[in-house]
């Protein structure tokens, strides 16, 4: 396995200096090589296809505003705290299964294509992509996957098969990412939904996000142990 700190070659560069405020789509085309993806996340950009169900052409996105979870902001309701007692949290024991569940073709709004699956599976093999998993009675009931790049964790997608299972994964992710108490760390969730706002996620201007990202990239990645 390649050292996840070691740079990978990239065939694209991303420049957001001339992107207008409020414009989410910032580029079209390109490839999903590991080096390209890592350069994108370091630049505040992520991929999602523009065609039906995420098919090509490949779009590159940097939402304005951006959904984020900041250190100390994670919140669990009383009912969620009760649910957490019934779950077991694991990390990177079922990455392929989590990715497959997130890419389930029966899901509304699906966008994860086989090409995306292959790209993030490679990033997992290289040590960059991780799955946070919610288990109950030996069964995978929820989870999420994303990338750890320095002090940034970029959440890509999540799923649940039981109530609160995906929320449990978000809270577990926050526990890992913010474990050292460094205020420069940040979790990116792309767009803040009502579902995510109940966990403490907020929307911030892209300019603010890019400043926070720049500071976060100076840090070492979090340690994922459960």
C-alpha cells in the first residue's frame, strides 16, 4: 500500500479564483485518476457526473455555500443518543459493502457510477478513502465513506437500513476527525440538508471554506481506530 502522505501524479489542476459566488459547478470533463481526485479535494472540488444517474460528462463541484461540520459542533438529539446504544461502530472493515450500498441503483437521486466505485476503491486501497460503518447484531445497517486529506474529511455518501444508522456514522466520523481537538480540522458534507443540520452541520460561504481547507491541509490525517 502506498503511503497516503505521498503525492500522486495528477493530470488536472483546479483554479477557483475566477468562479462566481453562488456557482456550484466549476469544471466539466477530466479523469478520475487518484492524483486528479486528491488535487481536486485539496482545491475544494469534488466530482459528480452531469448525465443521468451520475453518468458522464464528469462535473466538478465546489458548492457555495458549503455544508460543513466544525469542531465542537456535532449534536445528537435525545432519541439519537438512545439509538446509539444499540449500534457498534467500525472503520474500514466493509468498505466495498458501504460503497455498494451508497451506489444502490434503486436509491432516489443515485449518482455513484461504476467508474466512481472503481476510483474510490482505488483510493481506499491507497489509504486515502475510509468507511465508517454502523453495525447491529453482526449486520451492516448503515454507514458512510469519504476521503481523509490532511485535516479534511470529505464525506461522499451515506446510507441506512435502520433508523439513525447513518446519523450514527456521521457522529462517529466526527469523533475520529476531531479527536485531537485541533480547531483547524473540518468535515465537508458538500451540501447541508435538513437531515444533516440536525447533527450540527451548517452552511458557510465557499471563500470561508477554502480558507479553512487551506489551514486543515497542514495537519496530519486523523487516526481511524474503533
